[in-house]
C-alpha cells in the first residue's frame, strides 16, 4: 500500500472514530435533562399573553434533586410567582427538606384540574403541600359565578384524598397592580383577587388549614413590582420576602407531629 493510500485510510478511520464518539456523546443522558412530566400536566398552556411562565422550564413540575432521601418532601403549587420564589425556598430548606414546585397556569375552573392534582401529588409522598391558584382565575368567565367556594372545597378534598398524611397550607393570591402607577393596585381587576382570597379564607377556616397571606404581605411593597406595565410580577426583593414567609410556614408544619 502506498503512503498516500495509507494516509487516506487512516483519515477515514479517524473521522469514523470521531463520528462514533460524537454519536455516543449525543446519546448520553444530560445532567440538565428535563424531568419527565406527569401526563395530565403536559402541554398545559395559558392563552392570556399577559401572564407568561417566568421560568426557563415553563409550566412544569420542577422536582428537587434528592441527595438525602431521608428528608421530608415538600410540594409548592402555584403560578409564575412560585417560579421565582421556589428556588429561594429550596435553598433555605436545604438539609431540612426536598422541595418540588408545580408551576402551573390552571385555575379553579380548569378542566381536569382534580386529575392533575391527583397525578402531581402521586409524585410524592409529600409531608407538606403549600398551594395557591389565583392569578390565572381572575378573568371573567373562567370560574363560573357562585362556584368559587365549592370548587375550592373540591381541591382541598382532592389534596386530602391524595395525600392524607400531608400538612396543607393555602397561600393567598398576590395583588394585581395598576398599569403605569408605581405603587397602586388595579382598581378594576384587584377587587376580584380580594374577593377570591376572602372566599378561600372561609374554606380554609372550615377545613382548619392555615393561610400564608402573601396578599397582605405584599401590600406595603407594591413599589417592588417588576415594571410599570407588568401587573403581576415582582422584583427580587419581593420574592425574597415571599420566600421567607413560605419557609416559615413550611418549617412550622414540618415541626408538627405526623398525622
């Protein structure tokens, strides 16, 4: 075999080897791979373009990387507000609990909501479930008139049926802010949030479920809004305050005797 032929053969072999390595590397699982999602929550969307998911993973069940399976598990349920404070809560509870977050745009009137709650909670078992549904249910017609209380009761009963040993905490919905004003709530939309929070509080009192009042917590901090045109989201200091309140509630629940 001539030198030129030998050189050509080796080049082909080298290229083939590199292609093989590349294929192997592509097939290898990534440490940043997306967690498999419960079937019922896949492809859930929000049609209101004012309310996008504010996290890289979009609407999802964000699961903790468990390095100590002996720690209790906590499930936080909420919308894009949760997506901002969940990492802060997980960091504060590191070494105390494994914290999952279900970031979702569903509301009390969403179809299949009970099935979604059942399937997500089945990803546990969870010792504490801290939940809120609110900002995506203010739009007229999404929640049938007069049905907020019975629908809230159905949610509570579904959580209890799916996680009978879990301690449950309800979080009130944060204010809707007025466009173009630094420190004011929206005079038309925010009364819906006030009404829904009050109705939810009635249900939680009936079921003896503690309330983490994030609405009242944020009223003195309206200037921490994300921007004058964003009616729903907040700057980092606001999420720090929310996370602190969530951590305090969760820690208190974790200290209670098991059911």
